[in-house]
C-alpha cells in the first residue's frame, strides 16, 4: 500500500496541533478578505444561511473524506489515490490536479499576502492618518500597478512560507500554527470588541445585515457562489486536508476533528463580518464595496478612527498571519508530493518547489503593471492574476472535490473506508450517512455548480444566470 512504513511518516505532536494546523490552512484570505465582500455583494443574512448549509452538507463530508484518505494511505494526494485504486488506473491524476491547484493558488495567494505586508508597513509608518478617502484608495491602485514592489513582497512572503515548510511537520508547520492561530483569534476578538463601540449603531447594523435573512436580496447565482466559496475557504478539493490528514494519528475521531476545523473556520468568517461591517456602517458606507473592501475602504476609516494606527496594524497583521498559515498548507502539498514521489529530502523539495512557485507567480506580481506580461490580458481577456484565480477556485477545486467525493464514496474498498472512518460503537448510522452524502448529495450539488458554470443549466432553461 503506502511506500512508507507506518513508522517513518512524521505525525503531528498532538491533536490540538493538527486542529490548529488544519484550521490555519482553512482560515485565510478567504475568510477575512473574501467572505465579508461576497456576503456584502449577495445581500447578507440569507447568503450566510445558505453558505452555512453548503458547509454542513458538502464541506464537512468532503473534509472528512480528504482526512480519511490521507490518514488511511499515509500519502500525499497522488499516492493516496494510487493506494486505493487498481494498478494503472487514472485516479492518481486527481492527485496531480490537486498538486497543480496548490501550485497555481499559492503563486497568486502570495501576491495578495504581499499587499497585506505592504499595508503592515504603511500602518507602522502611520501612513493613512489624515489622508482623504480618494487618496487612500489611490494607495492601493498605485501598489497594484507597481510590479517591482509586488515582486519584492511576493519574494519575502514565499521565503517565509518556504522556511516554515522546510522545518518540517512538527517543528515548522505545527509550531508556527500554535503561535499564529491563538494570536489570530486574539486579534480578531479585540477588533470585534473595538467595533462594538463604534458610533451610529454600527455594530447593531452589522449584526442585522449578517444574520437577518432577506429573500429579495438573493439571486440564484448566490447559491452557487456560496457552494464554490465553501471549497476555497475550507481548503478543499486540492489535497491540503488530505496531506495534513496523512500526519494524523489513527485514534483521533474523524467527525469530531473535522467538525472542530469547520466550526473554527466558520466562526472566523462570521467574526470577520462583525469586524469589517460595523466600521462601514458606522461611517455610513455600504458593505457592497467588492474586492477592494479590505484594502481600499477599511484604511479609509482607519485614517479617521481614534487609535487608527494600532487598529490598522493589528488588522493587517491578522491578514498576514491568516495568509501565512494557509500558504504553508498549499506549499506542503506540493513539497510532500515531490518528497513522496521522487524520494527527495524535505529541504531540497521545499526549496525547489518554493522557488518554482515564486517564479510562476511573477506574472501575478506584475498583473497590474502592464510593463511585463501585458500581452496576457489582451490574449485571454483577463490579466494573469485573475486568470489563475478563476481557473483554480472556479474549476480545479470544485472538480477536485467532486472526484474526491466520488472516489471515497464509490471506488475506495468498503473495508478500508469503514476501518478508516472508525465509527464509534452504536453510531453506525453516522457511517451510513457519511457514505450516502459522499455518493449522492455532495457530487450532485457540485455537479450542479459546474454545469451552471458552463451554461448547460441556463440552456435547458432550468436556471437563470
Ligand atoms: N482556505 C484558504 C483561505 O480561505 C485558502 C486555501 C485554499 C488554502 C485551498 C489551502 C487550499 O484563504
């Protein structure tokens, strides 16, 4: 089965270590940057409710499937699919698809994290104080257009990511997450606490916006967006949870640990709304500002708030921490695959894969610059950055998730699956329910999203856009 004898694969030092590392992977730019703005665009409460439904019905089972596959095979994605399918089958390709997704996502994720690093520096130098709103949003536009500066931060962020992965599962990933995740929780609680006291009932309005469902504000599209986002935010569909699961001991309860990770991720997304919206509402702005919400609008308000320097520093540090603990999981998938497949040392694999991803991300760093790679945009109608994000989050992750559900539900031998699930006595229905969802519900829902994307449903007249 596995190339590794059981004893030689590193394991997490403790169960808490696994949970913090997996939550660290899940909690990232998806929670703090993306969730508040897409919830804003989709009208708030009802979107949140539907998103929660997607997380429970599709996200949780697929997370369990990934951890199960990793733990049962003790392999990174490619080997995991090989371990439970016939020799010569094409299933390992799904593993490679995941590795490619990790490679692609990290290449631009690192550029966004670089923006946050830049804003940490700007906060430190109290750059936002007394600036006019249009000057503040101008900062972002200038940064976006300055390829060399983006390249510098991209390099710095990739170096940090590589240095963590290089230090190994326990000494690098687990140790970093053990420090950064509690710091992240603390910062977000402090910021939400601060938001409580903002003028003009900002917090109450934020609560109302986030939790009161309004049917009329929702479009059919929102449902699909909610499902798509649940993959990205839970790090599903590309083998990150699978790889982390391959370092998990066999006694840990699959359901309980997955549930904890999902709950933490969801909690942080909701808290992010309760941190970002009050600031917007209390200054009379709407939360529909789109992708620029965090980088353009918030600093506008930090410029006027009492204690703005500290608040904006804390906020952008939070974004950097969240991004780093996600980035290490992306790199770990690629690095672990090279180690498992080519037999390279961790050091060599981390350095080479990290350098390759850095190089691949260079066009993303120059996406807004136009000096280099300008031809890309004219060829594909989207710049390099947007093309990669579109490919990865709209196609690679949902496709990967679909195949993972089908593989674990239909292809993996029953005996191996049952043993790896390890249902506690008297709870056999849990296992039955899990397999049912993996076989039917999860694939059908994901398929619906993909069919909608290629326009099949619209053509059949089933669904408007
Ligand atoms: N879940 C991370 C976030 O929300 C992104 C990510 C996706 C990380 C896929 C790993 C794998 O930002």
